[in-house]
């Protein structure tokens, strides 16, 4: 009889403690950083760096700066010869846009070589504006992404498909499937997808957004923009 009494007590304790333990676990997971943060900034844009640094510091987010590529210093013929861009690129793929694209690729390579191999990669443009409650919203988003199949997640974006909201599937409270869009200041790359992202961008032929929506990657987005550009 004493054995069954002990079992009953253990069951009751488990029923009482389980919700508390689950809350503590979820709270810890949501508050823990599971991403490496990179800010792309060109040497000449000191004011931009100062502004984004102040915003991230206010949110308690540490980051690494990646020196952006200045498109004005590039030459298409040299880039083609070195197989950095394709022979045929869109007419509107100007040198500044090429410099921007190379900057993002440079960031991914840096994350691959030097980042925490268990952390996802968060890339932010230096002219991004963080919305109120950015850190909390980001943590909620990252937590939910663990239950979502994705390669890229926009933190802010501009949809390029008319009425696309009617066709975008909700995946969780804060995450939705993203149709063709233009990034609006920042995005997350799934660490497990980083090699595939780099493989799809070996030779650049357009902006990262076009590669994201090539059909080879799973692209999702925060339902509400948590930063702007």
C-alpha cells in the first residue's frame, strides 16, 4: 500500500510541476540568442553605423560589422572575367546593386567561416529602422521558426505580387509563407541552409531576393515587419 501511495504522490507532483517546468523552459529558450547578428556597412557610411549601433545596443543585441562592397569601385568586365557575376545580367543590375549583392554574399561567407555553427544568421542593413519591441518580437519569431521548415525568413519586406496576402499561408502565430518579395532591412538564414544558399549564389546574376525566390529555397516572413528600411 505504501508503494502505491508514493506513486500517487509522484504523479501529483509531476502534474503540479510540469506546467511550471514547461514555462521555465520556454522562457529560457525564448530569451536565449540562437542567432549570430551581422550588420553590413560601408566605410563611408559612418552615420548609418552609429544609428544602427544605437538601436541594437538599446535592444541589447551584440553584432559583428561586415565591411560592405562599394559598387563605385567595381568594373563589370573584371567581375565577369573572375566569374563573380554572369556574362548576362539584367540592365537594371547596376554597379551599386552588384556591390550590395556582393556585400550580402560576403556576409554569408563570413558567417560560414567564423560564426557559431549552431546559430542561425541574422543579416541587417545599416539603414534599417528597428520597430518598437524588436528584441522581444525577434525572440518570439526565432522560437516559432524552430517548428517551421524554412531557409530564409524576412524580418521586413515589400511584397512584389499583387494581393499576395490572400495567397500566403500562415505557418504559426508570427510566421507566414512569403511569395515574391523585396527585403526591407533584414532577414534570417537557417544555419542548416547556409551552404545551399551559397551554392545557389556562386556566380551572381541578380539581387539576393531573386535567388531567394528561385523556387530552390523555402522562404517565409514575419507576419508583421519588425524592422523597416
